[in-house]
């Protein structure tokens, strides 16, 4: 069993590196064309897969460090629904008017009817028939 271990390790490394190389987009392949990397991985045991794995990791880390240096862009929209004013306005149609408290209207608004004007002779004094008892 021990004498098959180097072959098994080489096979696993080769298969893993081969799938990794095939799935990598062409523009992300480091230094060599993708077809040449596949040939190196398949025909150079141990060294081909290990070099591919190291180079691809270094290439990805280099690209990530360049991307990290850019300042973060502010989000185009609010991140949560309760931060979005359009969403909150859309909820108004689902509110029950019986449970929604309306703010008190200030006195003297246009909608409030005005009391009728009293004739000039009738002040707030008690009339002759009124004895002042309520």
C-alpha cells in the first residue's frame, strides 16, 4: 500500500490541478496559455500540478490586492427595506385607517366650518325669557 502512495498523491494533484485549470477563465490564466498549462499538468508529474496551483493562487492574490485598494462605492439604493422611502410609501395602502393615529389639525383651518355670525343686537347676554338657570 505504501508504494502506491506517491502515485495516488500525484494522481489526485493532477486531477485537481487539471480541473482548476480548465475552469479558470482564459484571461485569468497566469503567464502561459491555458493549453500549455494543461500539457504541463498532465505530462510533468508532481511539478506541473504544484506549479499551476502556486502560480494561480499568486495571480489571484495579486488581483485581489489591486481590487482592495479601490475605495468602496456607496450603495445605489438603501440596503434594508425600512431605509427605502419608496418602500415605506408603498406600505400606506395596507394600513388600517382605524388604527392609524392622525395628527391633530391646527385651529382655524380651511376645512373647519366657521360659526354663523350673530346679529348686532344679540350679544351673549341672557335674554328676557332666560332666567340664567341652566
